[in-house]
């Protein structure tokens, strides 16, 4: 015996008039897509900044100057296109090491030499107000017109789809 399934009745596609030239279209799918694209860009940037932080804390790091660290951070933010939505601060830290002045077994009269080296740490966070401002314009697409005979209200009516 064949299995019967319920099918929804066929719906005829709704026809809407195309937006007039010069209007602004608000799309929900577009804003959803741009939100996910923006979120993935931020996630990628956060992941790469975390990897850079691990490289900075490793004992054999090649990032000893602040200019190199700043250049690496800017490159990450530019490639991930998340420079507007993230706040990154480079925090210099001093690392101290103590070693014996002379070789041999340490005793009560052993003198130690202190050496300091500069290290850098990253402090980064998502810029909340900037993200809220960006989310207001997600899904808004301006439509341009080359018709000059129409007045502005006729050329740019408000359309929402």
C-alpha cells in the first residue's frame, strides 16, 4: 500500500510591481545575509587575533617591536574587513628574568643579574555601538534613477519589499 502524504495546495506567486527607479528597497533576506557575513568576518578576525596573541606570548616570538605588532594587527583587520567593528589595543609588558652572574652552583653569596625584555599583549573587544549603527543600515539598498523629468516624490517613493 502506498504511503499518502499531505501536500499543501499550490500557491500562485505573488506579483508585486517592481520598485521605481531611485527608491530605497529594504530586504529582510539581504539584511540576514549581511548580518551573517558581518558575523563571520568578525569571527575570523577574532580567531586570527587570538592566533597572533598566542604568537606574541610564545618564547620565540618574532614580534619584539610595537610597529611590527601594529602592522600585523592592521593586516588582520584589513583582510577580514572588520576594522570598524573591533577595538584593538596593544599593551606593552615588561618580562623580567634572573640568572646567575657567574656559572656554578648557587650559594648564599651568589649574585643574580636581572634582564628585562619587552613583550606585547593584545586587548580587543567588539565595538557595540558601532555594531548597532551598522545593523541599522543592513539590508538597505539604494536604487538609482537616471530619469530627470520626475519630481523627487515621484522618482523616490518609499517601497518596502
